[in-house]
C-alpha cells in the first residue's frame, strides 16, 4: 500500500510511504496487511510532522472506509495528524 501527502495547489507529492518498507512492530493487535496499513499511516504522519503539516484532507479514492483504508487513517490520527 502506498500513502502519499500531495499538495493540491501544485499537484506535487510532498511525502510518500510504501507499507512494504516498514517494520511490522508497533501495530498493536493488528496483523497482516491491516498492520502494514496502520504503520504506513503512522509513518506518513511522522513525515508530516517533520514538514510541519498538522492537518490534511483524507482522500479514499472511492474506496470504502474499512479494512486497510481505515487502518491508515487510524495510524495517522494516532500519530497526531488531523483530518
């Protein structure tokens, strides 16, 4: 799963995360792809903090808000990113 922070004004990617490049620790009781998505959300929120971004718009790209999409949102929120 790829998670990106995109500046809508310029159309450029500010930061991105690939869930396959993350360690699988720190996801609580989540397992498998849900854990990877949660950690991707946490990591993208961490990159946003470094860039002094505190609030974003969460675009699901038409996907339902459950499973991995929900896990990304939870990880980002748990790490301080506001939607």
